[in-house]
């Protein structure tokens, strides 16, 4: 299988996105404990004791499917504060998904997410020459749905009873996308939010 998404480090003013490794386990366990994120029933954030398995699954996706999982490092503190990834890459159709994104609670509603999206989307559209980037979230994750819409992504639809969670509840998945033609406006919006425009 040809590799479309090569490992890369993406540097910003507030964050550095570095390829995820097993060495990030302890720092990610600390990050997920900040806000007990795994208790949010509509997300897939690992508990501290499940972080190693989470990383192993992410790295298996990298090795088998060409995913690119990242650790999110806060530049000022030097701390790893969360994770995100490119996955479901379709190089023939120049499409990929951006997701599995979570941050320690103290870094939510800060410049972190806007800059992460600016770096990731910029890489996808400007380096990988993607024609579309998809973002998905749980129907009940209103904060995530609102954040994705604020990026400028358009809602494509809802996949009803899309996946079955560990507690036996079916998840309805809301699907959004950003097209390559929309990227300049999305980039300008993110730059404005970050005070870079």
C-alpha cells in the first residue's frame, strides 16, 4: 500500500503536533485525568489506565491503514495535553478524516483547538492536496458539533445507529466536511480567531 500521509511534526505558536509514540503514555494519562474526560459517555477518551491500549490501537492504525496519530504538546508549558489524528485516508480520492481529538480540560476553549485545526487542515489541503477533510462527532456531543460548525465545516448528514458503544448504546454520528475550495475561507476564519489575520 502506497503511503500518502507521512509522519510529520507540525509547529504552531501555541502547540506542537508530534507523531504519537508509546513514550507519550504517561503524559497522556495525566492529560486525560484533567477533567476525567473518559466519563463523558458520548466521547472516546481513554481513562488513565487505558492510555497505553489507546496508543497501541492508534499505532496499529498507522501501521495497517496509514493513519497519522499525534500527541498535542502545549508549547509554553512543554506538556503533552491531548491527542488528535488523521485517519480513514483514501489517497485515490484525496479524502481523509480528522478526529480522535481531545484535550485536557484546562486547555479546552483556548487557542489550542483553533491552532491544531489550522495546522492539520493546512497540512491536509496544502501539502497532501486533499479535496475533502471529514470530521465526525456524536449526536449528543453538542460542544463538538458547535466547534466543528464554527470552523466553517458543513454538515453532510447523520449516520443513524452508526456504531455500538461498550455500554450497548447505539451512536448516531454527525458527519461534517470541508472541501478544498472552502479551505481559504476556513483558514482566514481560523487566523482571525487566533489574531493572525
